[in-house]
């Protein structure tokens, strides 16, 4: 296990942020931590990175206890928070070398690690420019590069793409995917559910300091209602015929020519309706099948209530 927690609890001024949280994450993938504001995501990351001590329970990173063996834990992790933790007056290369030395590397090893991180994050062209000249996306990639200088076993990414444009987000995604291919584990907290869907092999949904769901994206999607089918015909009378072939819970829209329904057998039922109408010489204007997304899972699990507890 790369991360294990047992009975982990933390409160702030009497308000619970984590409530007896048990978690076991295996080595070898991106783990996405999802939850509404105040669910406890940042508190969990802060405990795993030894920044915050739990009130009770235990947490281990790569087998090391975050309280009793905090120095060993810090040697195993890289952390990239919501805001770039770099020195703007230094160049990208200098930032990386400084963090390498702070991580305990000798000067030569720090230079080599900096060069390697620049290549891995595609920062070679801007390596010798001051960081305050970087775009937001480039600064975030440099922040991720900083977290990699000491070659950690686990990288903790706390909403790393917040505020980035789509292209910058995509480039950071590519970097995260490459990390896991090279054997580095990643724990990612994010507000972007499509980001978790694109990157994660394992998703943990937390709400009110408790885990409310845990599994692969496909496993979590299978928990919600199913596929939503929409069929549109060219005449109201054809819609009547479509209703005869559709499931009993199909709904006709206000235009009188579109019907839709949600079902775990949506694709199979849509094929049956399509075949029946085709046999009668009726052509469809539209046939769409929308599969569940992590947005659907999220809303199904936590609804619109994002009050949560703390942090």
C-alpha cells in the first residue's frame, strides 16, 4: 500500500474535518480524491504530508507513520499545492536546484535532478528564464517539477490545475500520466470531475470527513441510474409509435416529437426502438445515448449540499 489510514480523525475548533477515516490505496496508479468544499480533502493531504497532526488514528505513507516517522515520510513525498511554491526572482533551473539542495541532495546531484525534472515537465526552453516571466500554466508545471526533484515515491497534488486554461491543464495532465508510467504514485485532489475521469484509475469520494464511495471511474459510474436515451422523430404521430416501442417510463418532450428515458439497459432498448421504427419506414432525426459521468456520480452521492465540515 502506498497510503493507509485507520480511524483517522481531525477537528478544527470542535468541527470535525475527518471522521474515523479508513483508507488503503495500492501502489501503481493515480488516485483522485473528490468531494465538495469543506469535505476534508485538504485536511487529509495536510496530514499525509506531515503538515498537520491528526487528533487520533494512524496514517502511513509507503509504510512510514506520518507522526512517528515524519522525517521518513517527507523523504518519500513531493507536494504541489493550490498555489505555486516557487521563487519568482530565480530561474526555473535555479528553483529546482535550490529545492534539490533543501531536500538533502549534494550540489552535483541537485543539478542532475533539476535537469531531469526540466526534461520530464517539458521546461527546457524556459529553464533559464526567471519564473516571474512564466505563464500560469508554465508556473504550475515548474511547481510540479519542484515536487519531483527528490524523486519521491508519492506526489500529492492539491487542485494543481485550478485557474489554468484548457491547454495548460491538458499539458499538466500529460505530465501526470507520464509520472505514473515511470512508477511514481499520485494522489490528486480536484474540483474538475473530468480531470479525475481522464487521469485516475482509482477514485475516492469524501463528504463530511467520511468516504462515501471508492472504486474505479467505471465502477462508480455503474452505481448511478444508467444511460440516458433521447430519440427524435419528424412527426408527432411517429412519436406515438416510438412510445409504443419504448420502455414504459419514457417521457415525451414538449415538442411532441422527442422522447427520452434513463435505464441501465438504455443502449439495448434504444436499438429495439430503432429497429421497430425502421421496420415501419420511420427515420429518426436524432438518436443519442449519454452514458453516466463522474458528475452524475458526484451529484448522486453528495447532491447539491456542499456545506461540509472544515477545509
